[in-house]
């Protein structure tokens, strides 16, 4: 009897172990060649080459360019403006082609395309199984700009939401979409807040040319406004409007805090990581705390070449030196030691960095 009980126990344990080990093996299986790495989107150039995507592994030992073309044997088109993601897919927004190409985010195999009812698409976010894409509309009309709402099951535009001129970045939080309006080929100074439930739009004024958007740990929206340069009829500079980093309370939709740059300073690029705001000014990188009320006077890095993209992840800062006639360069530095961790040749006109 005792032997039978022992044999039964051993059998049950072996079944449990086999099931558990099998599940562990399945969970650890890679989902594709481009999992656990960095994706870099390149805009391309009309005279040199179309938009493309590069992959760099997390340990920087593997780097591959033109991964969409390699997998699908076709070009993306010019310009690859941005990318968006959900659990399984990557969405590649090509503005001059008026398309969003859908691929498996880990294998980059083509899955479909949104190719109608878009006009100069810029950025996309996915929320509640819908896609939301900012569109400039006709460049000759400042009143036809919109956000396209995408049925991700059919890859079709199910409706559009009219917004102000030049919508750019778009992010989502708690049932609301936040859109920065840089103004397309002109200028603007608003953030649109769209209630997903009823498509109602509220506008918040900030400094001129708002672009980058990010949420801090309190759920407030942080906005980088670049300011603008003012020209006379002969394109002589006659002045500047002020740039700022603004914090918007997402409950009241009021600007709670505004840190203003000196006249003539036009920052670009902004990332928030661990309650630190990183921003670029004149090719140098600065950092301030999310609650700081003054800008930093000391840079932490000076970027090489034409700084066109920036991200922060795992105590490293990633900087893109864009080239529109040849390969661009991804430079990675340790935030702790300031030493260079890696340098990689990446996409033509590289502009955005994503962690896959």
C-alpha cells in the first residue's frame, strides 16, 4: 500500500513538473527576431532612399538595418514619420504616402495597411482597441486637420474628429486623448483634449509650437513648446516667441506650472524618466526635476552631429545623429558615468527610438 502511494505521488509530481516545465519553455520562446531590442525609425529622403526601420539588440551585439524591406521585400515609402504599438502589432506611419502599414512587432511580417481616408498622417496611439492618428490634411487649408479613428480589426477609418491646425503628437490617459499642435507649415499654440466617449474637444493654450508630450508620475501632462522665430517679408529674423516646459493638470485641464526659456532659445526633444525631464537645446542635453521651477544652466551631454531623436532607458541615454544622405548614428551613453556605451549605424534620416 505504501509503495502504491509512493508511486502515485511520484507520478503526480512528474506530471506537474512536465506541465510546469513545458509552460516555462513556451513562455521563454522568442516571439521573433526583433523582440528584446531597440527599433529606430528613419524618415528617409526623396533623393536618397525611402523610410526604413533598424533593429539593435538590448546588449548592442546585433544591429540590422532595413528590417521591413528584408522581411517583406518591399520599401515603406517616404517619409516614415513615426511608429505606434499594441500588444502584437507595430503601426508604421508614412506621411507622404498617406498610409499606415501594420506588421507583427516581433517578426515585422506584413499584416495589412490603412491606405484610405488619411491625409498627411503624423502620429498614432492605440487605446481600447482603436487607433487614433493625427492628420494635417491639406497643407493649403488650416481648417481641415483631424484625428482619424481606426477600426483595428478591419484597418479602416471609421470616423474622423476635427481639430485645430497642425496636430502632431498624440497620447492617451483615462479615456482622453491629448494632442499637441505645432502648426504644420505655420504655427499654433494649443493642446487639444479629446474625450473618447463623445469626441468632444477642449483646447488648452500653451507657448508657441508645442510638440513633445509625456505624463509624469502624478498623471499630469508635461508639454515642451519650442517657441517660434519671427521673420519679416524678406526672411530676416526680427524676433522670437518664448519656449516653455508646461505642466497641465489632467483633472482641471489648467496649466499648473510653466518653466520659460530665454528669448531666442528654441528647445527640441523631451523625455521624462524617473521624475527627471531631459530636454535638448542647441545640440546639448539638460536635465531638471519634474517639479523644478527653473531650467538648468549646465548641460549633461553635448550631442554629436545633427541631434534628431532622444530616449532614456535603463540608466542610458540614446541620441540619434541624423544623416539624410547616408546612414545615421545611434550613440548610447551611461547617465551614471557619462561614458559611451555603444555606437551603431542606423536608418537614413533616423528620428525616433522605440523599445520593443
